């Protein structure tokens, strides 16, 4: 684990030196001192390598002198803002991970930008290695200490604290999503939520008996084929000022800890990826950790529905009709369209019990959203333009992009059933992510009127097949930073 330190500017005596440089840079401050100590080797090396400070560009100079093991220059692009510093921190991390100690020449930057660089480096440093038993010392990162120079040490530490808490939430989500399904099943995932209690989050776990008594027929239908009992976890963070009468904000996550498709079984190829069909729930849990960790000034409720979708003699069948917690009946056409059934009961419960200001659900819901948007954007569906605009802005600010998709009566008609209030899939493959969202919306908009709601289909963004600047290959924790930003900018007070 790497310690992140904020220190007064001075030329390091050893180790690696990191230089964040914008386009058109001129070496200054510590960078200039280091170049002088190395008799101009840094400036010459950067020029010879054609380093221009472009975003994503990097250059490593080995043993340039002055007892430095290496100098790593990372480009900021045309503008040195929080996003570019965060990206540069992430790009720098793998280039210095083999060094015990590194020093970052951020002495010319504002404290908030120094903290952003540290945040990017920390986010990139994530590793899920708990099941590796034969990893050699050479394969493991060695970076123990990353020191960042700043003339505003206390201000940088203050800016770092919430970013560090958010990174803790991101890492919690990545851990949960990365776990194998024989380790992380509904009961175990619910138990891990109890770890949030140390942050001041209250955690309530509803088991099979409670869910049956409540009438969670849609959720229980999904779980009935599994030997693993379902759970619904209710997490509450009460951070609003004393006497506040504002309703809480609510986040709801789909938590299918493994999805075989049930009787409508999936093809064998790639089924191992279905361990991360609980990524929506994982994001909600990590978000609650982030908000509590930075002591967000708002009341928040997070709810996750945890099930395993398995084929067996007791499994739900195509053609079954189930009665949801809302009282609405659902004809099951495809047992692999199970996430929306879980969300249906949990969303209705969240609305009825907490009467929130808004509800946002997250789910790895449809392959159709990947066909539509690839892996660059999550699909955003909403019944409220203001909430949709706020989410789009938060996505742009954090790099967790969303793209708004349509809703409408024509799509809603496709889930009309001949024998029940609705069926759980629409008319075939066309518009599959949209008809899924239309299904979910039926458990949001009631006779009491609609509550502001957004649905994020994160099937294409929850898992990465290659490294990016601040996200190593694997679980991304998409949504933690996006939703934290949404809350921070619009709902704290």
C-alpha cells in the first residue's frame, strides 16, 4: 500500500522524480532545479524523446544524475485542470510502481490540483490479488511512498481527504465486483455491507422470511432456483444538518451475484463474466462508503437486492406469473431478464418507505445497451429532465460518461401481457434496453405521481478489458464517482 504525502517543495535526494508538464512547458521550480543538478540532462532527454506535454504522453529518463533513479514526465495537455492532473497521476503510477519512493514536482500547482494528481495515482494503483499465491516479488508493486510538493501543504491535505474517501469507496466496489461467485453470494455480500457501520452507516438486512412477509414476489421468483437465500440490504447515512426536513436521496442497485440466465440459460462461452452482474449493487455499496467517508452533508439511503439466478427443479419458468411487492403482476417470458424483477420490488419499497427526493438505480441490465453505446457510455433513462441534466454534467466532470436514451408509450406497449399486468421482456431484440427501462418505470411512477427517477444501465461500463488512465483492467466501479459528484454539487447543504 502506498502512502501519499504532501510536503514542502525541495529537490529530492534519491528515488524517482515525476514531472507533470503541460503543452508548451518550460521547466521551472523543482523541475528546473533537478535539470540543473543533472547538468541539463532532463531538458536534453525530453527534447530528444520529442516530449511535448500532450495529454497521455509520457517519457522516462533513466539515471539522469543527482542520485535520481529515473525522471518520469507526464503530459497534462493544453490545460492543467483537475481532470488532466488526475489523468496524469494515473498515467504516472505504473511508470513508478517499481520504485520504493517517488517525488512529484507539483510545486507550481494549486493545492486542489496537487490532490487531484494524488487521487489519479491512487485510483490507478488498485490491484485485486488476494487469490494469487505464486506471485514473485518482481511482479508486485514496490511503491511505498509518493510525496507531492506543494507550497500549500495543509490546503492540499484538506483537498485530499474527500478524494481519499471516494477512492476507498471505489476500491470497495472493485473488490466486491472482482470476487468469485463461490465466495460472494447474497448472504456474504449482505454481511460485507455491515462493514459500513464503522463509518456511521446504519445497515439493515432483510432475509427470506421478511421478504416473503413483505410480498417481494418478483425478487423471490428470481432466487427460487438457487440454494442461496436472497437478501435485501438497506443502508442509511444521515449527514444532513440537525433539524433538516429534506427527504433523503435514494440509490438502488441490482445485485445478481451470479446469473446463469435460469431456465432460459445463457451460452457457456463467457458465462464466467456473470459474476459481475451484481455491479450495480456493488456501486451503491461503494457510494455509501464514499459519502459516509467524506461525511457528506445529506441524508442518503442505499438499497441493494441480492439474489443468485440458477436453473434447478425449483427455478422460475417461462410462462410463470408473479405478483410484485407493488401488487402488479408480471408474466415471465424470459428468466434471463431477471435484474428488472429484482429492481421492481426494491424500487417500489424504496419509494413507499423513504419517499425520497429522487431515486437512481444502477444495473448491468442489458446486452442491448452495449450494442447501442459500446463501453464508453452508460445508458441513462430518466423521467425528469433536471435530474438527467445533472447526471450528464457529473458524468462529464468525472469521466464516467452517460448518454440519455428515449422512453415512450410506443416502447411501453411492447411489454403488455395477455394474461398479466405486464411481461418482463418486450418484442424481441430491437430496443431491448429501452423496453427494460420502461418495465422499471412502472415501479416508479404511481397513482401518487412520479418521483424523479433515473436508471443507469452499466452493462458496458462496469468491467474493463484493458487498462485506462485511472482504472486498471477489471472492475471499474463505474458510478461511484459520478454519483458522489451529483450529490456534492446539487444535494448537500
